[in-house]
C-alpha cells in the first residue's frame, strides 16, 4: 500500500510537469538568435526579413565553411 507522501509527491510531480510543459517551450533554431541575442523586443516583418544578425547566423548554419583542399 502506498503512503500518503508518495501519492502527494506523484500528484505534485505531475502538476509541476504539466505546468512546465505549458510555460517552458523550446525555441526553434531559426528563432533562437532573435529570442536570445537581440535587444529589440519585437521587429516589424521588413526588419526581421532583412536582419543581418539573423541572416548571417542562418547562413553559417546552412552553408558549410569552405575548406582549402577543394573536397566536396
């Protein structure tokens, strides 16, 4: 038979997990620079579309660095 403490800990753990899943979410990689490395609270779409910081970070992830040996 379970003790009262074990049952209440399970309820509290489930409640905490539910709350955490509704408050804390992962930031998609394409938005991480904007969310964590930018001082602006919100950008207009045209600012976001041409943002050099976001585009250079995205390009570094998508375009591999060139190697000097000309291998693919």
